[in-house]
C-alpha cells in the first residue's frame, strides 16, 4: 500500500479464522451512515492561502506532502498518531487525521497554479474484510472513517483513494518534476525515488540522485519557512493554546499539596497537566518538564520521577496542543510551598529582568538573535555581580568568551506554532540571522541553572534552577505576550498560588 510505513505483522496464532457464515452475517442489520453534510473544518479554509503560496514557489512541479504512517510502539500496538506538521498546515487536518494520507499539489494543465488532491484511505464497506478484521483501519476496531465525499466536505479538497496514488505519481514523470517531503514517510520517498529512476534512465545516476535530494530539501525548507509568519487563524489558535495552558498551570498548583503527600510528585504534576491537555485539546505539545529541586538544572528533564518537597522550586515547562495541533510552550518556576526563599527570589528576579529586557527588544525589524543578546547581557551582568564569572561580563559576552553559558547554555527564543520548535528547517538567514516580522510567534525563555554539584556557585544557590518562558506575538510596533494570564513577578506568583494551594489542601 503506498505510503504505509512500519506495517504491523500478521499474528495468525492469535486471530480466530472468520467463517463463511460470519462473513455473510456481519454486513447485515446496520443503520445507514449519516448522510448529513459535514461542516468544513475552519483550519482547512485557512490552509487554502498556504497552498497557494507554496504553489507559487514551485510552478509546474508535482509536490508530494505525506501525513506519515502509524509507528509501532511495541509488538502489535502503535504510538498515538499525529500527522506531519506540514501536512496538517496545508490541509487543516489535525488530531489523529489521517494515517497514510498524502496531499499532492498537481500542476494545473493550463500551467496556472496547482490542484490540491488528497489521497487517503476512505472507510471500507461493511462487507469488506477491513471493516471487521483490520485492527489498524477497520471500523470495528478504530471507529468510523470518512467516505470520500465526507472528507471532501471537511477539507474542500478533491479526495481520491490512496490506492490510486502510485499511478498519479508516475503520470508524465519524465516531463513533470517531482518533489516529496521525505522525512514524513520514508517508504513513500523510496517509491518516488523509484519513479524518478525509471523516468531518467539516460541521466547520470549520481547526478540524478543529488539533484533529486536537493529538490526534496528545497521543498522541506519551503514548507518550514511558510510557517515563519502566522496568519490570522494561526494567531487565534496560539491565543487559545496559551489560554488553556494557563488553566492547566492553575490545576497543577492546586494539586501541589496532593503531589507532595503522594510522593513521586513530579509524576503527579505531569499527570494533572496531561489530563487537562487531553480534555482541553489534543494532547501535550511536547513531553512535559516537571522538574523539582535540582532536577530543574537538567534542561530537558522529562523523567519526572522525583519528589516534591516544601522549600523546593518546581520548574514546569508545558503546553497544550489544540486539536488543530497548534501548541503553547510556557514555563513557570514556582515555590512548592507558595513562598520563595531569599536565595530563590534572588535568582528568579535576575531571570525575570533578563526576560523583560528580551521582550523589550522584540519588535519588527530587529534580528532574531538580538532578543537573546538582550537577555544574556542581563544574565552575564548578574553573574559578574555575584562573583561567578572568571572574567568581566563584557569579556564573557565577547566572541572569545562565553563563560556565562555555563549557567545558561541554551538560547532565549525559538519559533512556535504547529510545532513546538516551529520552522526548524528554515534557512539560517531566515531564522537565527533573520529579521523579526509582524505575525511571527516566538518564545522568550531565559534561565539560570545552578547545579547542586557546581562548586563555583555559592552554597546557598546550589540546586536552584529558574526559567521563565512566555509566548509572544510580534506586532506592528512591538510584541504582545500571549501567555500574560500567568503571573511572572515573584510577588504576583505568590499571590496567585496562595488561594490555589489552599483549595488543594
């Protein structure tokens, strides 16, 4: 089957054979499918302009963007499915839609633009074996799938059974250039490669392979850069994602007393937020970091198996992914007891000052990296004042320095959207060396991390890790903090936590 990856093995030792009598009986006695027209998915309407923009970049070429297939987690069970972000961005299909589907932008016969065609697996008729015997796609196993007509109503796309994809890709392959998003579905990429090879027998094989790979890389880059500036629909999705994520943070704070009592409290925090994310959206946008005490100094702490103790800080880095797959990415560092110690407040206020400086720098026309420069200048100054740097802050910030990075090794910002690290394949000149523009959404997340084993740090600061992260929209004259519903100053954090903690006691 075209586009299917990591297909599960048959397990004849477990499956009872189906008798002819069963096969005759199973399709009978069902109510007809609901023929009520489906409402168009709002995300699919916004996707039309994105496809048009992509079409203008590659006139006359056949562009292939797979959703990707299911992936085996263990034996005959799959991971929860999520489509590739580029596919979701161009079709408006989110949540768990649509395994093994492929969007093809077919060059129009008159040379003007492209026709978007969605190849997917429609539901099988009830007399088909797939209906009752296929644990991956059968209606008896995974629920009712859309028909071709229903999917067309949902997406506004012409829909074709995925079984016809191979013929469509091979059509006029000797005269129509093919590009495929390789990373989304390696099996389909190999199929495209085979089509290219058959259509170019006279061309040097090495030259052909290099040319094809370059063409595919250019498509991947274009799909990534297409998301650098968010459209109006995307901005509203980001607002919503931040709003429901803030509600999840409140639920976590209310649950902190129980997390302390239960033991293994980081897992309790992770679970509370995940429950909220699954209820309010599709899932978490990335593995939640619930890092208490010294665990906060491990940047990507996702083991989340530690205790929560009074007197510790909890660094919670989490985001709700909506059904459209747009995600927030917010970090708050909170005292488990509801009150900062003097040492914790000292570190927290330095990080907050760095974040404020970075936000003040974020506006259209400035470079992306200038946001980080503003934050790290504040970080380096505090490290110098505290006597931690072996050189001056100025020297550390210079091209031959970098000593401050011992305590903040990561960058301050990344693009955010349908991926938590959005636009990751954009060219350096459009990302790190690029210029901020109205409509971009980025994070601002400075931190200071003093490991308990760091002997260069005063003892009272060891084991303290602080990060404050917000999601900001670049506006016409500055930026808007989309996650401003969550407090940031230490006094505001304590005031916000107090009634929530009381509720949980």
